[in-house]
């Protein structure tokens, strides 16, 4: 079936550096993508989203890039802080599956002081 | 707003026992969802509801039941607990309109022995 996956299971980054988390999706009909952050023992927390008619969207210290040609999504975190240590999930949705998000397996980000 | 709340936080069940996981949201969202998350994995949709009185199966519904008698509440029922149901369960809700971002509760950690 259709799926969303991640290239790297764990990412170690120095505090202050930029982080890039990647995600591949296989359903070309997907039209909405979300990045979630999940800290240990907590539920996923919304970070940023993007629709398929856009290729870039910026938030506070975060940027999501969408490349529909190669079905690739990335999350960039600027000036990574210790509080950014968490597991990050991408999720995708398409019009044929009303409000049902398909989640990737997650990438753990470890910020080194 | 409290957002999405779940009870209990933790529970240990014996094989064959039953229980109900409670979920309440105070955001007047039409859509609600139940997910399970196994260790190191992404989230899998169990059931969802698009409004009071309406429920539908997700990706992994076997062994579970739901009901939606009110907009606020969406309980998940396990009738005959099995070790394969050991997981963390997350409830989520979304407005059902526009960019339909899902907001998650803190989760219930269930162990079946």
C-alpha cells in the first residue's frame, strides 16, 4: 500500500547547527503534509504543514520543503537547541482518504551540547 | 482549553480482560481518531469518527470497538485483551475543515500480560 517513510532513523546534531530531516512518500495523490514532534512520553505535537500547491513554507526556526517531482519532504530546523531533541514524524494525507493521515516511522534527533 | 485529554495514563491488563480508554476534547472538533504506536514505530489508525454517531474503521481495527455519542467524547473499547495490543494509544481530534491538522492527546500506555 501507499506509505510514508524516512531515510534516517537517528540524527545527531551539535547545538546551534541546522538540522535537516528527510521523508519520502509514495502516493502521488497526496496533497497535504504535516511534520510532528514527539517528545518522550508525550503525544505528537504539530510543527508545520504544507499543501501540495506549495514547495516551501516557513515557521519559527523551521522550514518545510516539498519536492513533488521526487516525492520528497524535508524539515529544516535552524540553530538547533536542546529542546529540539525528540522524534520527528512526517505524515501525509490525500483527498481519497478523508482526514486519514499516514505516518512515517520517525527520526530521532539528538542535540549534543 | 485543555485540548485532548486521555485517561488512564497507564494500565496493565491480563489476557482476556476488557477495558475502555477514555478520550475527550474541548475544541468542538468534529473529527476524532484513535491511533496505536508500537515501540520505535509510527502511528497506525485504529478507528475514526467524523461526527457524533458516525464511526469508521482505520488500518488496524481488529480487537477494538468505538462509539461516538457526543462531539466531545470518543472512547475506545478493548473486549478481550491480547499481548499484541500492548502499545501506546493516542487519541486525536481535528476541525474537519480546511487544513485539517490533527491535535493529539498525551497517550495511554497499555501493557497486556
